């Protein structure tokens, strides 16, 4: 979950859809307007992804990040 917490606007990730398939997507927003309050001290954060060319979006609450989001590995070129 920690590496997923580091995702920023326009970062890419693979997300697991409700049908179980993984989709390549881009982070569109990290807006707590959609967050759900868990208790007096904690709010469940939300990551919003765009998943296709039509602009379809999918939201994931933090409690689902570990099971539904995988970061895309990037490799730096050797100097």
C-alpha cells in the first residue's frame, strides 16, 4: 500500500476491475471529496483513475488499494 500511496497525478498503474480483469489506467485525481469517514481520526482516501479513451473513470478507496492496484515498474536507462 505504501508504494501505491506514492502514486501522483498522471502516473500509470494496473487496476483490477470488478470482473477480475486487470486494466492499464492513469491517475486522474486524488481528491478526498469522495472519501469516506472511517472514524473521528481516519478518512479512507480515494484514487480516481481514467481507464479508457472515452474517459471512463474508476474510484478505489484506500482499503482496496492493496488488492486492486499494482504500480507500473519503470526502469531507468544505464548512463
